[in-house]
C-alpha cells in the first residue's frame, strides 16, 4: 500500500517537474532519471517509460506503449554545408516530431531519430537505431534498423488492430 502511494506521489512530481510533458494519460509509469528536453512530449494511457530514457525531440506517443530503459529520441540536425561557422555553432536544422502509435514495444537502448513514425503493434529490437518509418506489426532491429519479420500473418494483423481499437474505445 505504501509502495503504491509512493508511486503515485512520484508520478505527480514527474508531471510537475517536466513542463515539456504536455499530456500524460492515466496509468503511465516513468522510471527514474527520465529526461524530457526541448521538445514537447505527449504520452497516452497505460504506457511504460523505462529508466534513463531521454526525449530530445518532440514526440507523440500513443496508448499501451512500452519503452525500455535508456531509449533516446533524438531531434534536429546540423547543416553540414555552412562554410562561415564551425559545426558546433551552426543553428539547428529541421526538427520533426516522432510519432509512436498504440501497442508498440521499444527495446532497451534504442535510438529513434526525429521525423520517424512507428506503426501500431510494432516491436523495435534492443540496440536498434531507427532512422526510417516502421510498418505496423513489424519487428525491426539493427543499425540502421531493418525489417526482421512481421509479428503476425495478415488475418492476425486485422484481429490485433481490432483489439487495439476496442481498447481505445474503452478509454473514452
């Protein structure tokens, strides 16, 4: 009972201490030392954000998303063609938000670059570097991340999407 109370108090402080966390659904858990940098982050219902994660980019995270520890969501890029300034002084380039749809699992130590969209029910293997969009219900891994296989066959993908849709309706 005390443990549950302390968890609730911690979540209140997590939300208060992170002004860039613009939305956080009920039942979402944050591990220790989660950093939310300059981007705006929105997180849905029933999510898990593991310890030592870092959100440097704006991110829209759906419902029932699991993010393991030490995941980094990076944003922005430096222009490599500016002649007049050292690279460290070049102003940030484009910074597109990251979108993670419902029911996604992101493994330990994954790096997700800005502008990436991860489809419903996808799984990202530990240590992957995601530089391109990920299809729904796929499993990707590696550096850079590539398709390993699909989680389900075509008929099961539809069942999985229906289950996620029903869970979303229950939230409303």
